[in-house]
């Protein structure tokens, strides 16, 4: 799996660790992807092991291209520190065009044993070919 896929899936992973840690971004107006299920196996993920991520939902419009931006912060030494921001082409992760209607995505990824334990928060934004909002999620979680 290439780095872009890992980054997108890590974005899904961090927002999906517990059902109550992620939410739609404030002001998330008219997202075109309605998430109905976001699951992990094992749940919660275990550092140093692989996790299977499954996302299911419905797209209200066809996606022919787009971008994702994943920002994450790690809490250390009493403050939130920015980690690198990852920007990706949506079509490098899923085959475009993606038809309107039901959509599912599944992948298995390793969680590196060097991943630091601690508090994370961030935002995952996906936009389409017209820069319209596909989805925007925020998260806050503890990874052990």
C-alpha cells in the first residue's frame, strides 16, 4: 500500500476509533457523502498490529476528482503540536469516477509499533471536482 493510501486510511482510522470521538465539522454544510457505518477490526486498534477499516455510506453526487486534507495534532509537553498536514488526490485512493449512490471502502493497514501513545485531534476534509464539500470530520482520541 502506498503512502497516500496509508494517510487516507489513517485519517479514517483516527476518526473511527470510537463512535463518539468523531463528528461532522461545525458548519459542515451539505456534505455529499453521508456516512452510515465506519468500523474497525480490532476496535480499538492496537499499536503494532494491523487493523481493517470499513467505511459505508451514500454519495449524493458523482465524484470525478477531488482532494483530501488531513490535519492532526498530538498533545505533548502540555500543548497541542501540529503534525504534518497531508494533502492527497482522491482518485489516487479510489478509482474515479465514483458513481452517485451507495459507496463502500475497505482496507487493511498496519499501525506501526513506533506510533506514540497519547492524545490526538484533527480534521479530515474531502472536496470534489468543484471544490464542494464531500465530507468534513473532526476527531479527538486517545491512542494506546
